[in-house]
């Protein structure tokens, strides 16, 4: 099989821990200039692209500014820094659980995205850790939802990232989550939930459909209280989008603080960090594909609704 040629290194440095945007000009297109292609491809608009070109903010592989009349060359790469959105700072720390020359394991707080995406760019675990640790090559081996707290594995060396990402792709990582949700005495736990989950682009929620199961989660009740809450141990053996949240909702015990399941609620205003989703990536266990070391890590975070429901609920 023909091996894919890696893209050339960026001529632009990171900014605030965020990589520049890389655009490859595809073959088969018939644009007269690079400018024409970027205007058609990007959502910024002609005025924004022209201003960036005039200011020398879009560069080629050698770092030279691309002019407005630069000819379109299929396969050519150009780079630029996006304008960072005005982000609300998440007032919680990203704690480093473990670090060596190959990996960093971080304990991510609720409300902080794992990697830059959409309106969350510099205020992400990846960008923060790059700045905090002075590791510009740091990359994520997998992701946690922005609203989910807990353990995330990052890789230090670009050339080793694929080896660690394959652990998750090939299901060679044992993951354990913890959740606070309503207690239902009629649920016969523990049990394993199997279903087919689909997540459509542009739709906030995932949903279960008929067909061959692609999502498997083991659900265990760890303890419950007289106030009607339970603390659950969740062990997914697959990694579909929102899998645990969908499965808990299907069982009739949706995770506390979930803005999507069972119903989509109004978006949480920027800066409102009350009532975080009560879902925590508690443990990661895997054999290091580079060193062969056996790793097991546990999050030190607690779920607020269990430790102090009144404070979490704002009562």
C-alpha cells in the first residue's frame, strides 16, 4: 500500500499554544489564483481574505507572503493564523497527573474543550498545556467532550502520536467513568447496554437506531442515597459520540446536568459554570506502545452533585 506523504512543517510558529491553519490546494480545481480559491473555500469572505493577503498574513511553505495574484498551484500548501475568538476563560485548572518524554496525562476540568474546535481555541486543554509545559509539539491522542471532566492522554512527540492514537482506535485502552444520576430501584444492575448510535453532522444530539450494535457500555451502581441519587461506574468498550450519556438516558437515569439528554435545553450562557455535567473520566489503563510500560491512572476530581448536591444545584 502506498504510504501517504506527510505535510511539510509549518513556516509559522504557534500562537498562544494554537497551531496555524494549514490549507492544501487540491488537484482538479481550476482556480486562477490562490486568492480565488481561498475566497470560495473559506467562510471568511472576500474582504477578510484580501485584507489578510495584503497584510502578508497568508504564507507559503517557505514563509513568504502570498500575493493576491499568486497563481493557483495544485498541491501547494498555505498557512495562516485565524483570528482568535473572544473566549470566556474557564476558571479551573488542568492538572498534570503524569509526564514523561513520550506522554502527558492530564486531568481536565468540566467546561474546557480538549482541542481547538469552533469557538473554543486558546481556551482548550491542549493549548493551555502547550503554554504551561512549554511543549509546542504536544498533541491529543483522543478527546473528551467539553462538558466531561477527567483523564486525557496527550503525546509529546509528533512521530509517536499515531501509535498512541491507535490504542483508542483498536480498543486497547481500558476506560472507566463515573456518573451521578437518579437512582431507580427497578433497574437490574449491573448490566451491559448494546445499541447502534448515530450522530449526524449539524445535529446536537446522538440517537439510537435499529441495526447492528456499535456502542457497548457496562453500567454498575456503586451506591445510592435516600435523596434519590445514585453514583454509577460506567465502562465503555466502544467510543461512539455521547455514548454513555445516550445509554444512561435510555435506561431512564440521565446524567445530572446534561443539557442534551433527555431534552435539549437552552444554551448555557458564556461564563456560567454552575451545574457541570456529572460525568467524569475516572481511569485510564493501557500498555505503552513505545516503552512497553503498564500504565494505570486515576482522576483525583470529585463529582460535585455527589459530594454536595445543594451547592451543585444552587440551593
